[in-house]
């Protein structure tokens, strides 16, 4: 669990880290450098969930042997499926990271959300739905490893 209280943003008790796979954790189906070490540190504080349409078919070979929850979405309406997944976890207890149009509703409903700018880019819908824009997955995960850093960005 990660807890914080930021003036003007509010108090949060986060239990779940929900991550988009392609474009957020991975580029062309390959996980970005530094992700595994950060996730292994965060798994002691948060339950980790990876949501994906699995465009490249690599998520199971990459994360199938971990204790993270990997959820491959059925084709069609991934946006609604991701949002529903987060609602079932209790959205305010989730920190969500994503970059695509299909992440926007999930990001808007989360207790804390980050739009991740990777080489694939970030969709405007994801950008406007998120609380924070981060310049890469490593930077976003680092904010969770050092949550006091969130105050500088989020306080009123």
C-alpha cells in the first residue's frame, strides 16, 4: 500500500498498480529497460496488474512466470474493458499508467493516474485524462517508489 495526502489533491490509499502493456511498459512488444527492477520493488507495496490487447503476443512470455496479474483483453472496446477492470478493483485505490486512447477512461477514474510518453507517443485523450504526464515508464514508476515527489506536481 502507498498512502499520501497532498493539499488540493487529497488523501489516497493505493493498493493496485494497473499498467497498460504496449506503448507503456513495452515498445514493439519488448519491455523497456529498468522496468523489471522497479516492478520488483513495487510488488511489496502494490498488487500489480497488466492489461493488454497483446498486439505483439509477448505479454505471457514476458510476465507469465511472475506473480503479477496479466489480463489479456478480448478484441473490441478495450477502453471500456480497462475501465471496468479498474472499477472492479475500486478505482480510487488504483494508480494507473497508460498512453493510448483506450487508456483514457481508466486514467480518468483512477485515484492517481499517469500518462506515459514513450517513443510510441501519448494520445491526447490519455493526456487530458491523467493527473500527471511522465516522460517514460521508468519516471512514472520512480514517482511511486518515492511518493513524496508527487507533492511538488500535485499540490494546489
